[in-house]
C-alpha cells in the first residue's frame, strides 16, 4: 500500500465515490423504485468516504490541512446528496382508487344531454362523508393491529387528514385529489395487514 502514489489513492477514493453517486443519480432519475427508495444510505456513504479522505490525507499532510480537505469533501458530498433528494421528488400522478373504479363501473348510465333549464347540481357531500366514515373506521381497525413504527405514524397522519376532510364536508378538486391519495395509501396498508 505504501508504494502506491498518494495522488493515485486520492483519484481512486474520490473517483469511486463519484462513480457511486453517478450510478445512484441515474437510477433515481430513470427508476421509479429507486426514486421512492430512501437516500440515507448515500448520506452514510458520504460520511464513510469523508472518514477515508481524512485518514488518507493524514498520511501525507498535517492535521489542519487534512481536516479542511475532509470538511470540503463532506460539504460537497452533502450537496450531491441534496441533488439526489431533489431529483427523487416527482409530482405524483393522479390515480383512481379501487373504490372509485368500482363505483364508476357499477354506476348506472346517465343521459349525456341535459335539458337547458335544468341546472347542474353539485355532488352531495354526504357521499364523501360516507366514504370518509368508512375510511376512518378502517384506520381505527388498522391501528389495533401490530404495525411497524413508520406504518403507524403514516396511518395516524392519514387518520388526521381524513378527519379534517370529513369536517370540511364539500371538497375542492385539490382536496378531492388529497382524499384519493389517502385512499390509495389506506388500500395499500389494508392489503399489507390483511384488513
């Protein structure tokens, strides 16, 4: 090891770090699964490479120069980590919940032409309340199960959101979209814990 030139070791260490970053960034940009995955392992890798950089520079440089180089490497690594997290944030596509698909497929056909004097009636809030009451009941049932810590926290947030939407009554299109996302999350938890 001592016969390897210092510059070669630095290029190897930093090059391998940049290669891992490039692979992780490409996976994050092009793979939905990688985009959803936690980026914490890369943060831990940055910390480990910072320690390797410090140890490497201590073999040749004095303490102050080694610490400064390691600190600069750490800051650059955290900027790259931030870039990776930024690339993983995507606007979620609007998806229909299974309940909505069933409701639309079983709903009777309505006439497409309305009379000119007949005003279009807004959808009643009671339908939303019925769905919300059922969803709240399901969340209560799920909370009695042996959930993982993250699932329990997500479920409690979901229950609070549903309670707020239930109090609101009539929902705006944005709130209806939030409701659909919460139903999707609830369906996933129901499937995961067989409820």
